C-alpha cells in the first residue's frame, strides 16, 4: 500500500477503509470528550478514576501514533507539521507529557489542551472540506463586506454617541464605549446595559437594527451560494471521473484486443 493511501485512510477518504477509520476515530474523540467531563465529577469512585486514566492514556497513544504516521507518510513532512491540522494534531499529543512526567506541576496546564482534540472531529469531515473550499472561493467578497461592515459599525458608534451622550453621559461616555453598543446592536443581542432613551437615538437604533440584520444575512447568503457551487462542482468532477474511467477501460480493452495477434508466437515455415 502506498503512502498516499495511508493518508487517505487517516483522513477518512479512502474508498475501502476510510469510512471505518473515520467512524472509529470520531467515536474515540467523542468518548474522550465525555471522559474529560466525567473527570470533573466529585466523589468519583477510585476504580472509575483509574478507568478514565487508562482510557486517557489509550487515546493519547492513538493520537501520537497517528501523528507520527502522518509525518512519515506525508510527501512534505515539514509542510504538514506547520499546517493548521498538523498543529492541531501536535497539540492533541502534548498531554502525553503528563504521563511521562506527571510530577511536573507546570505541565498541568496541558490538560486544557485535551479539549483541542475535539477539533479533530472536523478533520475527516467532507462537509468541512467543502466549507473550506467555499470560504476560499468567496474570500474576496467576504473581505469587502467585512470592511464595509466595520465602516458602518464605526458610524453607528459615532452616531449613538452624538445622540445619547448629553442625555446619558455616564453610559455613553466615549466613542470607543459606544462601539460596544454598536456591536451588540449589530448582532441583535441586546444585553440591556446600554440603550437609547432619546427619540432621535431610538430612531437611529431602529435603522441600525435593520442594518444589523443585513450584516448577518449577506455573508450567510454568500457562503451558502459558495457551498452550493462547491457541491455542484464536486458532483460534476465525480461524474467526469467516472465517465473517464469507463472510457479508459474501454480503450484499454480495445488496445489489448488489437495487440493480441501481435503477441502470438509466429509459426515456423517448412
């Protein structure tokens, strides 16, 4: 088996063995997350604590073996090591130091890194790969819209400061503080710690709330459209690959049929 096939198995994309490994891998991560939660239960029996420690050691061992296997099988190991998923895989293996040197008090902070392994659930998820592709394709539109949103956000902070500073000087003390109100209003959260009391301030807030709905809706529409286009492109690529595969097989059969007479041993002339 080639190195590329091992990578496909680990990523869950191998046609024969990828799905089984993906299910087992994701199940192990989910079980690990549950174990992390159970460790915080007070009054846990000693035997249960030992079981959780043993399971933690098993999970870390699996992740370490997976990380080493990815480095060995990668065409460019350094590129994988410093990639996003390479860093995630490395951070997931760091708690292994607790097992090697558990008396090091400074390493207790690494226990929080066990939560990073939950990000590995997305590693073999094809939907995430489609989302990454969609975000990459719509990156320009999203950056332009984010820039415009920041401008509108600043205008909202300045506007509410102008309308409400005289009426509520202890609340809207400055434009930077008013920007917090703008962020809360844009996201339609509304904590209630800052709100307008003047008629012009409320009218201004009504307009900001409608703009906030657009701020949330437009990027969602852009990403949704990109996801649909990505899914359609992948479907077309699979259909083309299947058609090309069938065509190549047919051409191979024809070539073998034409070459068959040439492979026959010549008969001796008398």
